[in-house]
């Protein structure tokens, strides 16, 4: 009987059941699209991270012998432990550790260090990799919020989809309360009523769920293909084929089916709880539980505003999904655009603008020491190059006597803010980090002439400045002299690790000058937290003083400035300079590639690639931010399609007391304005406060942000939301006005 009744109802009420089918189709499509995009994003981040940082999960660094390696491999949760030959140097051995269960890695690594007899700081976790598996180490202070942010959006979107389908089912089932009340009065049990409604839900949604899942996969393929096209110009980018795991298909189908079942079960359960008398007496109208005046709407729009306000209060539960979805979408979209704008401003100030006159082409000569690099003069002779510098970096420590610190630094607190791992002391002196910048001889001599000291190759130049430790604003640095003045020599040690420092032999290095000027290189010197005292020395001196166990970076760098930089002032100067830089790149490749493994960067191309990557990331995040808006708008359309059945009697009474069709239209317009405007008004203050916090943390001037604020895309998004809400109400109002409202008053059985 119930099967026949359900099939007859579906067959004879195609228009009413269409909204349920559309809602199920949208739900399955968006869930499939979300799952597919999320999975591909996860795969991309995982493969990119493995290529950039390696696939190791834990790492042990130190004097690891065969017995220690056996202890590590014997640990119960360890799958394998492999010595990293590339990173291991001298007595320091780097062991990459892989685990069976990644969840316990943050707890396992300290235990492994203890079992192997190593200090706690000898082990580390691959936090970036673990974050992709939603594993968080309490000791990791980095803000790794992007992937959890995606996951949160995914969860909220799924919840919103449940609510939108729930609303579609609630509207259709609400129209049948009287009908099921009659069935209950002749003996139908609540369980039979629920079963009937769930059978109808399954029959209505089976095909839309399957079609929506396939359509979601197709749309996600198209979106990712479009993003790949946007990023075509980016060099050395990771290109991956579209990925789709069978488990994702299963999850999409199960979540869609569960969403439909929950959405149908909630109103079905509510209907089965009604007594037959309550169900038969139900008129299908929306009623206010508690009457309150809409003072603002009444003041702005008079009587129609009061009626619209009452209607919105009565519809509050039906429109809750739309309101929450639009609030979340507005907030996510606004913050995403503002975050990218702040990031772009910061990157422009701290990188592209800062180093615009420092380099045009950078070459990384991999696994090569500067004292073995023989192409320095040949590089300078390449056509189109104005100047070049070859350099390498080494780690060292410097001992400073207490009376050598400048009065300005002592007045600012000296080393009071320094961490012990960076600054250590005894009764007479301090030991600080002293990075060594090893320059080719010609560049060092030019640097000496730049600072006005006698050009020589038998000593070092010290960068004699430091940021005020008490001033955290890195954009408005208060610069202080580090030392009292020129010192005749610098006491350096070159340990291969921190444990070797006490045993390392101290070197007395002659000092040619202490200056606040630095050579033109693409380097960030003297990070505030590290209290570094940077030394610049020529390569010829380095050959005399270097130790075989010194902690030296593997790569050598070549900084190049193009000859004709006046092109930048021309309208198409950037394009012209880029052509010249491409020619320099080709010549460098031809010169160096036979003998060295190199990586070449072009500043102009880097800027364009960075802009393209920003655009691609914005496109991906925009999709995730717009999806809740689609869900909210879908909920509004689903609701307005049921206007005739839900609000027919309400507007019939308005007509009977003199309200004109124009007044009815005005009520609909007010409702549409409030539904779209309320989330915007809630979101704007939150956005302003959050952006103000971002600006404060990043020390960016508010006026600078306002000049580059993404007002146009924000305005376009807001107008699109308002437009779709207005369209939904226009369709609902049109259907309402075309129906016979007078008949609703004559026959109170019509719903």
C-alpha cells in the first residue's frame, strides 16, 4: 500500500518533487566536487612537499654509529631508517626515519633519541608533512593553518548541504501534514509514516545522487585543467595528472546518501510525532512563536517593513541555512582576498622591491665550493652583464669581549633578549653566531672600495649593525651599532656542530673595517633573533683559513645585474629587460651546464610566476569560499519555490485588508534585501577587525593596504549575491501573484 501510495504521489506531483531532485543533484555535485578538489589539492601539496623537502617523516642528526642505527631500526613503530648521504658530512650523520603509524611520531622521536643515547635536539619531525595528515606536534610553533582551513571548509560545506536538502524535504513534507494526519487517524503508525517518507526520498534522490557525483568529478577536472592553463608560464612547477581514488568515489556516494537520509529523516520524524488532530488542523502557514516589532524595518519601509519583518521571523528556521552559508561565504571570501593582498604587499616590500636593484639573475651552482669554482671571470665577460658576484656561506662563532659592545646596544638591553642557543657567555666575553660570506676576490675588492677602505685580500669586513632588540617592527627597524668600533682582529671558531664548539680551534682573523654597508647580494643579513655578527671575506683568504670540518653550505651562488637597466623606465621596459635576462640565462646555461649542476632564476620571470601562483591559489580558494554561497542561494531558491504552498493564505489575507499587488512586491523586495544584507552587515565588522589584526601583526600601514584593497572583486561578489537572492524572490513572487489568492480564503483546505 505504502509503495503504491508513494509512487502515485511522485507521479502526480512532479513539480513539487522537482525541488527535492534538484536539491539532491546540487548536493551530490557539490560534495563530489569538494571531495575531488580537496583530494587533488592534498595530492599536489604532498608531492610538492616531497619534492622540495623529501618524504622523510622523522630525522636523527648527530654522531650515529652502526649500533645506534640498529637501535633506531629496531624501534617497534619504525618501518625503516635510511642514512641520508647528501646531508651527512663528517662525523654528523643524518638518518631519515619512516614509521608504520604516523600518528605517534611526535611521541616516538624523543623516545628514539633517548634509546640511542642522543640529545633531545638531535631528532626532529617533518612537521609540514605531518600537517598534511592532520598530525600536530605540540612543540611545533609554526602556524600551519592552510590545510586545516581547507578541512574546516569541507566540513562546514557538508553540514550546509545537509541543511539545504533538509529544507527541500521539509517544504514538500510540510504540505502533506494534513494528509498524513488523516492516515494516522485511520490507523497508520508513526513508523509506517516515516518509512513511507524515507522510501520516497530514496526513489527521488537515487538518480540525482549518481548523476551529481559524476558531474562533480567532471567539473573538478575542468576546474583543475583551467588552473593548469593559468599557471602554464611558471617554470619548474609540479604538474600532476588529475587524481581520483576509488575511496573518494565511495565517500562521495556514502556522504550524499547519508545527507539525503538525514535530511529526509528529520522532517519525517517531526511529522510522525504529531497527533492526528494536530496534523488535520494544520493549515500549512508560518506562524510567529513570539511577536516582536521590527523597529528598523518599520521605520524605513512603514507597514510593508513591519509585515516583512514578521514574515522573516516566522521563516527564521527555514532560512537559517541560507543565512549561515552566506555569512560564512562572505567572511571566507573577504578574508581570503584581504589575506592575499596583505601577503602581496609584504612580499613586494620585503623581497621584490627590496632586491630590485640587487639582482636580475641568480645562479645556484649546486654541490660546488667557491674555491673550486673556476668560471668567475668567464661569467663577468658574458654580454649584457653589468656586474656579478660569486659567493658562498659558512657558519662560524665569534667571541666578543664585554667592552666591545656598543653603548647603544647596551642601552637597548644588550643580549638580555637573546636565547641561549644563539648567544652564550662566560665571565669575560660573549659568543655569538658569525656567518661568513665568502666573496670572489674581485667582488671583495670592489666592496672595500665601496665602503672607503684600502682594498686588500688579507682580512675581513664586519657588518657592524644590529636591529634594536626591543623593537619588534621589522619594517621600521631602529639600527644600532653592534661593536664600539674597528677591532684589529676577530676571534672565530668553525665548528661542524654545536657540540664541537668547545673542541674547535680558535682563529684570529684580521679585520679590515667595521661598517654598516653591505655588498650588493641577494641576502638577508643579521636576523634579529639570531644576533648575528656577519663577516665578509675574500675567497683567497678563505683558502688559507678554512678547516675541512667547517660547516659550509653545499651550494655557491652567482648574483648578476643586467647592463641596461634603463629599460625599466620605459612603458614596456619590464618585457624588454626580461628578453635580455632570458638571453643572459641562455649564455650562462651554455657556459656552466657542461661542468656544473645549476639552477637559474630570473627576477622578472620570478615576479610573473609568483603573480600566476597567487592567481592560481586565489582561484582554488575562491571556489571553496563561493561554494557556501551557492549552498545558501540554493537554499533560498528551494524556499521560494514553495511560496505558493507556504504563504498563499498569508498574502490572501493581506489582499483582503487592502494590500495592493505593488505592496506585496515591496514586501518581497524587503525580505530579499534583509536576507542578503544581514549576512553582509554581520560580516563587515568581523572582516575589518580581523584585517586590522593582520595589519598590526605584519606592521603594514593601513593606508597602504587601503590603496591596494581588493574592493572591486569584493563589490562584484556582493552584487552577485544580492542579484541571485533578488532573482529567487522574483521567481517566487511571480508564482505567488499568478496564483488565485482569493480561492485560498474561500477554501481553507487549500494549502
